[in-house]
């Protein structure tokens, strides 16, 4: 058997994440860089020059990590922002030319499936089905699937709004009830159609709800009053929606400065946490669950899991 270190890179609208493991999936390195790739994009549907520079810098750092850990097999995926930006493929080419890292721009269906395969690692083992939603910076995916090692998707939807693009489009840097209602009016019809077309009521009693992305992990840290925001510690936390309501209302009352100085939110997340919480709450309210599981495990974990099979049978 050839022993190879593996890596998965997930480029979102707000952050770029890397995960490096050995051939057995043991974690060697994990990091996230706030690229804010989608910042300023909404007006012209183009990445700004500043955003492109931040993205290139992130991948330059990750190229060093791949070399340091002698990674032989990796996959880098890009999601909503690269799908939507008119210069998205131009950016992908520039990353390849500058850093040597090839990026696959995946569609909403593959994005949902990768997040699902990672998220079910945190699913309640007694649940027959899993309902997963991933709140990104530029889109949000909701997926109903069987809860098993290789889950079968029963229904999925990709909503073209995430924390970053909705903050800009609906002017939600700070709390504004009217603007929040406008965003909710865009989000809720997608959820209602999902509930109808997935026939969710048939599965709900045997279903667990899992939320990926940093939003539920940050909220979990707030609920548990951790000393600081630690993604790993919050991974797999089971949260009541009543507790989520409470801390979200606390966030809505904070000024931008207070959010920037919060140990759970911070400067990079402060301008988009209001819109993120609005989408996040709209989804769990509409789905009607009383508890959910916060999951750090998502697309990167699914990519690594797929590689392990290949490497171990090499």
C-alpha cells in the first residue's frame, strides 16, 4: 500500500478552508483563511481586484502547506461565488497559474452531496433520515437523505442567498427589521417548496436535523459560554432551537463594534452575522424541529473519506 498524505480545500464566498490528513484520515493540519471573496461582488456580479488578491494569497499559503506535508493527492473545490461571478473562471485560472493548485467549480447538487456526506458523520445513529442544511456566504443548500454511510439524496434545493451576498443585497450589516423581513420573504418560499416537494412530513419523525458552516458552531459556543470560539469543540453539539433563538436575539441587539469585539463573532464575521442568523433561523423555524446538531464536518471530510478508499486499495 502506498501511504500518501491527503488534502481537501473548500473555497467559499467568505472563507477558504484546508484539511490535511494521512492516508488513514488522521488529521495533520486544518485551517481557515477569511478571503471575503464575495465582498463587493453583488453590485456587478464580479470579484473585485482586492478580493482576487485575497484569494490568490490564500492559495499561495495553501500551496506551501501542501508542500510542507508532502501531499500527494488533493482536491480543491469552489462553490457559489465562483459559479456566480462573471470572472469566476478567470480567477480559477489565475490561481492555477500562480500557485499550481487546480480548483474544481462544483454545482449546487455536488456541493449539497459533499456537505451531506460530511455532515452525516455527526448524525444521530438512531435516525433513519438526515436533513442537512449548509449556510454559505453565497448560497444555502438544504438536503433530505437517508442516514447511512453512503446516503441517498431524496430531495435537495440550492437557495441563491448566503450570509455574504444577502448582507450586501439587503443592507443587513446592522439589525434592521424591515430589511430582515425582505430577506425572509426571499428565503421562506424556497423552504416551503422544499418541504412540499420532499414530502418532509413523511420522514420527519425519523429524521435528525444537522446544520453545517460556522454560524451554528459560533452559536453553540455562545450557548455553552465557552472561553472562546473553538470549532472543534462545538462540532457535534446538539442545540435546542429555544437556546438558538435566545443567542440570536442577543446578536441582533449588538452594535457592529460589539460584534467585532465578541470572542464568538469577531471582526471578519461581524458584518455578515445578522444576515447569516436571519437565514439560519428562517430555515429551522420553517422546518419545525426543536433541536439540531451543529457540524464542522462537511465537504472537506467527504473529499478525504473518498480519497481514503482509493489510497487504501492502491
